[in-house]
């Protein structure tokens, strides 16, 4: 199918869900862009849809399956000398049809977890800085996420002369939280 057909499909789905009224659409190879309105009544549901779409997009990226890229912004225009804005929605994917198959349940309000890929065989995420593990237990599985502490990167650690930030505890491991001040 052409990108125009996919743009029409997305536009119809958003309209039928009363989330978005398309004013104009444009397409390029592997990309579609919609410009439209979101009513005040639809705004909370629109925000939930954007959040679930971005969460799903991130979930696929963490599973090393970059399925699509989305971009949402408000585009300002002059209409009869008056400043107005519309929502600009861009979606880029090598296979727009498959990406829309995943996105359609989100438009209908289904949970993000229903469209995400299954965890890797070890149950851990492949994201370089964060890890996510699913630990099976008798009651329910427990999901544990770990990540780096803010400010604990190399450029924030002390240099050769001892100046800079320290992690909790001092260089020698004692409970003195402050490095010595040299004057």
C-alpha cells in the first residue's frame, strides 16, 4: 500500500475515536504527516494516546526492534490574519502498514502492554544504561528496573588532583562524606 493509503487509514482511525480531526495530510516514502485539531473535550484522551504511543515506541526500541519513529508538535499558522495552531503528527517506519497494525489498538484505548514485544529470553532489557528484569515468583512476576545514578558518570568523578564530585563515602571508603578541602 502507498503512504497516502496509510495516512488515510490513520486519519480515519483517529477521527472515529474522536481524538483528532485531520485538516491536511502529506506523505513521503516511509513517512506520513497529519495536521489537525484536537478538541478540548478530547484533549485528556489525546494526551493518553500520545503517552501510550511513545511508551510503545520506547518499548520496541528497548527490545532492539526500532519499529517506527513518531513526532508530535503544535504547528502555528496564520489563518485570516489570526494566529492559530494545529497538532502535527509525523510517523516514519520502513513498514507503515505493520506499524499502524500495532498503533491501532492504542487509538482504541487498549493497554500499551498488549502491543509490546515479548521480553528477551533472559527477561532483561538490552538498553545500554538501564536494565529491566522480570523475576518470576509464585504470586505474580516482579519487574525490577535499574539505572545509573544522576551525576555518577565519569566527568562528575574526582580528577587526579582530587577535585570533583564523590559518590557517597570518600576515596578511602570511610563514612566521611566530604573530601578534604585543599587551600
